[in-house]
C-alpha cells in the first residue's frame, strides 16, 4: 500500500482520536489552566493522592518483577505436564473486568472472605488489598512478556558462555538477563501505567485512605463539583501517562525482533530442586492470579438462593441487555477503526505508535474530558459508544497489525499478478487470513467493553446501568445480602469474560500461518 | 514480445537499476543472474507492475503497459516461497486466477482439477497447501501460474527453497512445461547452472545494468 493511501485510510481513526481523545484532553487543559499548574502539589491532601498513586504503581512494579521473572524463567526453561495450559491461562486476567477482580480480592482477603473462613485475618483497611489486586492483574503480563523474552535467548550464546567457564548462575546474569531486560523494562512501563491510571480496583479496594488520583478526580467531579481542581489533577496524570506511553512505544518498537531459531530447548525438570522450582512457580500463579477468581465462585456458591435471584431481577436483565448492546455497538465501531488503523499502519511506525495512546490513557481523564467538551451530548448513546470504542479499538488494531506482520507480502503480489484488483486481494486473501487475528482482537475489545466501568459512571444515564455499575451499586449498599448479590453478578461478568477468553484462545489455535 | 526500455530504479538514494533494456520473445526463457540485493527481484516486480519505475517503459507486443495495473497485465509471477494461499486448498489455489478472470467458481474448479491431473496432483486437490511437500507446493504454484495462460511468466528464484535432487528434477519438468505453453519467461536466480539449464540467454546484473553472459 502506498504511503499516501495509508494516510488516507488512517484519516478515519485519526479523526476519531482527534474528536474523542485529543480535543477532550485540550479541553481539560483549558479547565485545569484556571488554576496555577502547581495547585495539586501545594495542597497536602492532593499531593498525598498523587504520591500514593505513583507509590502503589512502583511497589506493584517491584512485586511483579520479583515474582514474575523467576516464574517466567521456569515456564521458559522447563517442560512439564500442563505447561501449555498454564501459558493459556495467563491470558485470563487480561479479560477479567476490574470490578470482578476487586470483588475477587474482597471475597478472598476481605471481611468474611475465604481466608478469614479458613482461620486467617481479614484485611479491610490499609493498602494491601489494592496492592494484591494490582498484582493479580499485572503479574500475568510480566510473566508472559518475560517467558517470551527468555524464549528468544540464543542457545548457542548460552553454550558459548558455558564453554568459556561461566556457571549457570553467571550465564543467567551475563547472557540471559541482558537479553530479557529490555522486554522487562517495557512490561514495567505498562504495569506502572495500568496501576497509576487504574480506577475500578482503587475505587473498591483503596477505601478513603488509599484512593488514587483517578478516584479523587471522580470524587471531585461527581460529588464535589470541583471541576477546575479535577482538571488540574487529570492534566498531571495525563502528562505522566503520556510521557511513559511514549517511553513504552520507543521500547516496544525495538523489541519487534523475529523469533530466534536457536532458542534454548525446554527440558523436563530433574532432581528435587528443579521440581520444587516448578511447584513454587505454579503456587505463585495460583495464589496471585487464580485464587481471587476461585474465591468469587466459592463465595457466590455459598450465598443463598435469594442472592442468585438477583439474576432474574428486572434491573439485572436491563443491565445485561445494556452491557451487551453497548458492547456490540462498541465492538462494531472498534472493528472498523481497528481495521483501518492496522492497514494504514503497515508502513508507518508513527501510526503504529499512535494506537497505543488510548490503551494507556486513563479512562477517567478521557471520560471527564468528554464531559467537559461535549456537555450537550453527555448521556447520549453515540458519545457513550464512541468512548467505549476508543478504549476497545486499540486491541483490534494491535491484533490485526500483528496478523498483517505475520502475513507474507508475496501472497498479495501473487494475487495481483493472477488478476485480482487491490480490493479483491483484500477480500479474497487478506481478510480470510486475518480472520483469527480479527476474532482475537474483537474478543479483547468485547472483554474491555463489557467490563468498562469508569466511562459508564461519567457518561451514562441511570436507565443505562450496565452489569459493572450494578455490581458497584450492590457493593455500595450495606448488608450481607447485597454483598452476595454483587458476588453473583460478578460471577455473571466473569462468565462473559471467560467467553471472550475462549474466543481468543480458539482464534490462536486456528491461525492459518501456524 | 516483452520489451523493457531504459528501466531505472533508485532505492534509498542508490541507483539500483540503470537504463535496463531487454527483449524476451514468445517461447523464449531469459535468465537474470546476480547476488542478493543486486536488484534482480526488483526488476521482476517492475515488470509485473508491483514496483513503480523511476524511468523507462515496459511494453508487450509493442503496446506500452507501464501504467497498467498488475492484475490487467496478464503476467504470472512465482516466488521462491511459492506464496500459496494457506486458507485455500490446492484446487482453490489453482482456480484463484480463473475466478479473478470472471469464471464461476464451479467451472474454475473443474478446470483446476484438469490442470492438477496434468501435473499429477489430482489426488491432492482438497489437501491443505501447508501439508504438501516442497516439490508438491512448487508444482501447485506452477499449475496456478500457468492455468490462466499468462502472456509472460516471471520466476523469482523458483527452486532455491528445494533440496538439490528435487531442484534438478523440477528444473527439467518446468523447462518442459514452459516450452509446451510457449510463453515469454523471465527467470531470476543466483544459480548460474540453473540459469544455463533453463534459459537460452543469460544476463548478469552489474552496477545496475545488464551484461550478456551467453
């Protein structure tokens, strides 16, 4: 595709980004500009919010690093029964909605949680619930990135180092670690971004004392109507996340290396030490990534029939219908935008980098900016679906871009020489081959849309409650019955997430290039 | 007759091809030799219309086709990786070009089956192309290229992905089949022995131009 055609195709997603992301960010700047830029730092309360947001992100990075690297090394180097199943399951937290994760953490560690029922202490204050929730989401990301990176380490370089006298431990630090470090750094960027700009987990698990900036922005807008102060905070966070996003993009670009053909072959663990290492890795994953999800199901099953009756309430059915139709509309729009963006970005690294922006910008800042810029459209379906699509379409674009990269360029050229016009090449060759990538991207987009929470809180009408807002509504009401109802609804959300997960995994299996 | 007049191409500020002139008659096979990066594959893509020209003209039977889209030139191109469509079975791969010419799919499949029979590949008509051996893939790619009866056949290192014994066997088979059809054929390769076995004339790409070898 010629460069000019690329930009023409890119005009649609770029215009969309301009209207729904750049313009609202500028509007935030205008609103926040009414106050001195240093306002959030002069107020001790707001300064604590910023410092805590950054600190919890940093602590999560350290935690995922310490736990994730050894787990990834074990998964990359040892072959054992169930290994590929574990690798598949690592994708699960990517599709679990924030609120479901928060419910899982509460069901496991909170008051009347599984741990308390087993004789342990419940955690209902302090930063630990939020930090655990962050680990749940991000450990899998780091493990996946590092496992892939360890898989790229050259076996011949390791062999050369060993013959030159290096012990396995020295080989790790002098050969494997330098190869993995850039991947790890890029994963750390993402972890920091997700934690610093996260909303759902912090809202439910942070409480009054450990709420993050995103929660504070929501409180200032929704409860205190302090728009200028909220905008100033949002601007700081936007600046921070955009800076980190640029850093991540630069790092990620350098990592697009082809798979090495001389990767280190995996071997069956030998001896008690190696089996203990495998067991420890699996325990870490089970405790951090699987336990909260199991706890939700366990607690929901313990809840009485009355709690399960919530599934048939008119409000729930309406919320389910809203979640499904918003998701359907958003995925449709996201697919068109993602397809245009991916096709246009084939030859432009700038366009390719731009697709990351909606992924790393805080949904709260996006929703608040939209609220300020288009007050007449708030509670309009078009704006709501547009905002959903903004957060979902990068998944489609990224998946398709990877699919296009994997597609041999010769196929299109041969099809042209056999008489197919560019449109016919797209229809008969490109699109059929992209189908698994498209399905995968759409499933991620659907998982994002169905679990969307922040945007819905800002832009929705009361009658447009979705499953996530309904979970939050029940969670905010006092009493065990309401908590149980929230757990049951979280199970329903989790089932939808699992559906998306199944589609993603089946798309992986049906890759025609495989 | 295929005629190239003063074809030139600059790539990343370097003159890749300069004033390339070449004539290939019907039924004739001409080989272009050169090391990797010499521009021989680019030349082939320029002839196919897949790569733009900085200067020069591509003509066929006296008609200037430089501005003609690749799909309207009625040339067929074969790559070293065969470029078979992985989402289609063998029969539909071979029928691809016929469908693009406007034939109904059912009719195209009948013709594809007949073609596969001639190539001894009839039993593989419904096989997935990725399950075929290298030699089988190569034959399918040739059948797909020849079924539309192209005016020119463009071969880009067609045997380099095969082992030595299969390469020799297929080389003779290809030469025979191309001679049967009698079209102008342009072969690009870095293997001089292969070029001499296949082509009546051979040129080397040197400093962007063509030098006659035989």
